[in-house]
C-alpha cells in the first residue's frame, strides 16, 4: 500500500482490525517509527474529529504534524488541465502537490464533493490529483466519494462490540436539513462488504447509493423491516445519488428513536444533529457507540500511518 | 483541583504565586512531566497572548499542543438541551467535549460572553458544558465571566513588583469604544480579594461590576480619590453590568495619564488601545508592567497545567 | 547577524550557498541546536511554501514552531505612532512585538505591501516595527519590498544547477491579472548582484523596478534580446513601480514559452498562474526548476535559523 484513499486499499480487513486493537492497547509502542518525519494535514473543509485524531495518531508515532487550511491559509488551487489561470485560482495542483511533497513525508487531504457535479465528484479529481502529482503517500481524510479512515474505524468498533460471530448490521439513512455527501455511507458499505457480517441498507426510495458501491447488498425501503434483529444500526444522512445532491425529503419518520433501535447498538460518525437524525434518548443511552467510534479514529489513522511508514522505510 | 476555570480554584494564592516564581526561574525543570500528553486549545474567539503563552507553557512541560479555532476549523456547536438541531449548529457540545476528551489529556477553552444575555453569560454555559461533558480537565482561557489565567498572572506580577508588605492596588475602569466583557476585571477582583493588599475599585457611576463579585471591596466613583497613594493601578475597560453590555460613556477624563498615575505602577492585560484607555506616556515609561504581565502568562499557565498533570498521574 | 530581513543581511553569499548545500545533505545534523526553542510564525498574508518550509526548517533544527494568522487568530495591529486607537485596530505593534518576544526565541513575519502607498511600503513599517520593538531576532517571510528567504533559495538553486563558471541569468517580467508586489523580484536582483553571474533584467517599459534596487544592472525592454544565451530565466510578475501598484498591461507576448526559453532553465518562486505567466509546456518539462526551488526553501530557512541560533547561544 502506497496511498490510503479507499477501503479497497485494505488488503485484509480482519487483520487490520486486530492490528488496530493492538495499537489501542499500547498507543506509544511505535513512537520511534515516525521520529523526525512530518505529516501535512491539508484541509479544504471543516473538521473536528479528523483534524484532532489524525494529529493524535501522528504524535503517537512520534511524527510532527503540520496543519493547513488550504483555502484560508494558502492559495486557491486550480485542478483543471491546460487551464489559462486568469481567474480565482492562483496555484495549480501540479505545483502544490509536488511542493508539499518536499516538506512532508505523508500528505493527508480532506476535500468534500461539490454535490452539484456528479462526474467531477466521481472522478475524485482532488484526491487523484494529489496521488498523481505528489511524490509521497496520500491519505484521504474524506474525499468526494469516500471516508476510508471512518470506514476502518467503524469496522474496528463493530469488531470490538459484537457479541455474536456474525452480527446483523444495518446502515440506515436518516433525515437532515442540508445536502450531505455520500462518502461516509460509501466507505461504511465497502467496509461491511469485507467483514463477516449480515449487512443491509435501509433508505427511502430515491436515496439508493451508487449501485457501483452497493453491489449485491440488500437495500430495504422499510426501516422497521430492516431493523429487525439488528445488532448494530449505523445511521447517516446522505443526499440523493440519482437526483444528485438533492434533499428529496426530510421525513422525520426516518429519525432514529430508542423504540426503533430495540437492542441494537447505535453508531454514527459525528457530527450528528440531535433530534433530527436521532433522538436524544438514543445518544444519551448506553446503546450509543458514537464516542467510542470517535476514539477509534485515532487508532484507525495510527494504523494507516504506521503501515505507510513501514512500507517506506 | 480537577479543572481550572475560576480564581476560586486556587486553594492558596500565596503558595501558587511562589510556585509560579520558581517555575519562572527554571521553566524546563518539568519537561518530562507532560511527555506524550496532548493539550487541545479550543478558541471560539481571538487571542494572541493566551494562544501563544499557553502553547509555550505546554511546551515547557513537554506536552504536545493542538490548536483549533472552533468556529473556523470545525463545526457550529449547539449548547441547548433537547434542541431540535435543524438550524446553524451541526454538533452538540455533548459529543464535542466527549470526543475531544479522547484526543487530549487537557482541554483549554476560550469562549467570550454574548454581552446581550446576562443570564446565559452568568450561567457560563460554554465552560460548564465542557466541564460537564468532557472526561478530562478543563482550563479556562477566558470565559463569559472570568479570565482566571490572567488573574493568577496579575497576582504573580504584583507579588514580584511590590516594594511594601501590603501594597495599595486600584482597579480602574477606563474608556473604550466597544462593549467589552467583565471577565478580566472579575478575575482580577477575585485574585486581589485573596491577596494581602489594600484593594479598591474605581469606575464611573453605572459601571459597577456584579455585586456578587465585588462583595465588600470599596467602589469609588472618583478616580483621583481612588488613586491616592496607589502602588499599582490596574486598568481595564468593561461594559456596563447593570445596563448589561452597554457602553454608557467613553469619557476620556477616565483615560489613564502619567499625571494621574504618579508613582504607581501601571498594569493592563492587553491588548490595549493607546490614547483611549491609557496615554502613550504611561505605556512607554518604566511605570508600565504590561510586558512583564504578558510574560507571566506563560508561568501562570504552566503552573496550572503542572498541577493538573500532577493530580492526574 | 541579529535579524534576517534583507539579502543585505548575508555577509558572504557564496559561503552561505555552500553552507545550505551542506545542510541539504544532512538536514538533521543540527537537531539539538534548537531544542526547547520556539519560533513564532506570524502571517499577515497567505502562504503555502513559506508556511510549510519554515516549519520544516525549524523542525529540522529541533525547534517548536508556533504558527499564527495574525488577522484571523489575534487582533488588528496598529503601527502608527501616537495614534488615538479608536478605530479598527485593537493592539499596537509596540506591545504585540514585545509580548511575542517573550514566548518565542525567533519571530518570523510575513507582511505584504499595500501597493497603494509607496512611501509606507518603502518604509517597511511592519518589518521595521517588529525589529524595533521585539527583543528577539526577526526573520522576514516576505515583507513589503523583499523576500530574502526566496532570494537566498534562488541563489542556492542557481549554484546547484549551473554548468558554467559564470552563467547568464535573466529576470523576466511576465503578465498577470492582479497587481503583485515587487518583493520577490527585488530580493532576486539583490541576490544576483552578489553572485558571480551575468545578470540582466527584462521588462516592458513602465515596469522598471526601483532604481535603488536595480542600480547598475542592465534593464532590457526586449525580451528576446535579453534571453539570448541565457542559462537561467527567472520569471516573475510585478506591478508598476513608477505608476505605483498599477497593472499597466497584461501583454501575453511576455508570457514565457518553451520557444523563447531555448536551452535555459526556467525558475519561478511559485505560486504561478499557468498559461498566463508561463505556458504548461515549460512547467511540465525538464527545463523547469520550480519544484527544486521550493525544496531549497527549507534549506535557506534552515541556514538562516541556524545562524541566528548560533549567534544567540
């Protein structure tokens, strides 16, 4: 593995989950591995968990994190090929990635989708441009179509909390007032498809994720039916994929309630809008794993950075 | 002491002042204490001294500081209980504090008051929410009603510079064009009330601080009378407390001049508007202790962090 | 050397170039030199290379970098002498520099020119105020009239890549849609004037740099004539100096093309607007040294910091 920008960069998710659990037991064990190495964290978008946990992961490996808000701190970046740059962008990604590669041993990038241009978003032009023009490994801290550090985190959390050999996991859409990306949902689907779980997706009609992603995974439009006997309910809003980037409804009948949840554990990547996506009674109960998930972000990131550092020794 | 969010968290201010003076003599003595520990500095508002001195204090203890501008870097935070979050806030303080607690061994927070809602400000809803929902110690880097790192700093500075056993200290209001918080003044009052000093407050009518804070401390509306025989004149603007958050006057007769100051030392927490709050002749003279105060910010913060780290070993 | 704010602070550019090349061979050799020392990087303006390479340079010397966007993170700074500060600025540079000096062993500052007030810009009021009021060394990360870390970088890069004893170096103006500072061009001119090179400047009429800077250096208004037999073509846009800060033309006949360049190496400080300043065919060819230049920013900064640390031991 050179880069980590997709769940498909995980060769063996079960082994990775075990490795991450071991790191969590002894986070400072490899503090010499990243000594005098620098990781650049480049944010095109807001972040709390990713921003802090990736820094923490790097520090646990002895690395020096350098954080930059690309838009606010630096220059507008141009991604087009052959563009005459007489507009708002002042620096081309070709130069930006090559240059940053010389100051950082690893570059981590967060770049959300437009949600208006499906072709552009699916081309992953930001992340792929970094991979193309940088000379060092690239880690996705969420791109247009995936959030693989979150997906790995979620696999770890499910492995830690399952009480059965093959748990039933449901990914459920929930309402939200804004148009949100598909990235977290996509990476969760891809992670679950690699795990030894019974996995179904629950979403209203019109909200099916990309069929390229969902593949053979059952999609159920009846939330109650999907939730039957669930061990884990992973909740996330996303905007429509077919009617790309649109909010088709904010149907509060899809809000997650304690009643619907039953004995299942509740998961969400955060941030979560309380009483819109999920009611307080769920988040404030022992059924919620959201804080534990956030904690595992550190160890997912640390495992990825550790593997990259080891590959490049 | 678990948290440090008020001058009242200081059990023995004289002992703390001596401890801080000792740290100042040998700032790197405890560089192993915070090794591999992380402090998160969360800013809801602007900062120069606090931002830099708290990082410096953490570095002197071997800690890794992680700095975040909450509003710009992360998500709008919701503090209301039971809110249906379908507005501008994307993350609830319950999740935010619990999550950050997992990446940081100490969380330091700056959150200014609204100055429009006295009840909300006096409830210290931001700082208290962090204390309630975080699982690690919270340090105030200035909250709605107090700036206890500044208050401790000021106690240290007065102790260093006094030439008499029981100096006379005056806290004087001075004019300013904007509505400013009461936090610095409040913490200074509370610190002086614990010190062995003769302490009076000078402010125009309508500018009395909260009587809960000032208690028995004499309040004098005649600046000249208050300044008589003063050893230290601590100057600060604040907006009206009674007519909450209002600028009632910008009376330049309250500006601090060299004439008024006499033999007293001048103190101010900075930033200070020259020739509005105080004339150049004071700031540019040997009577001014403002730079020395700013220097002591490092050692006040370092003492607080040291005590917290020692309590949590 | 106490401060580094001008190419004229270099006593012997050939020796410095050799020192920087040695650092580049063994960047971590002096990692103990800056141990427990702090450098404050204060940005009044955007930055990518400078922001990252100066941090990297500091880390290579074992220093702790503290980065601050002055405008966004802290307070509006007043530079005027005797100002009644009842406007938008909240803190005077006198206090700001003295205060930051107490938290940082070196202060690095980026502050661009107004490009509307030539007298103010040429007075270098920001950089000179820091030098005047700070008690620690000041490093320019680009000021109103110079970018000496870039100039040193460029000298290193030319020394590394020249194949002849005395190469011909051309500084060529190129078009741009926005009014840009003269700083990079000025420092490049000053650096070349100290190097053993044949040096000419090519720019359209109306675009001569300050005669104080250019001195005896030939200025040629015919780009083709200037480029004849060039070994290095250093390209940069700048706004008019005579008609101060104005964009007199955006004449694309001055755009650098592969044709014009011939056998010469292409240099630019970046960021560069592709197909406005220079065509893709140049940047994407082996003739371009721009990425290597950016790499050398680390070693130029590291040399400057090393010299300052050694002077202050």
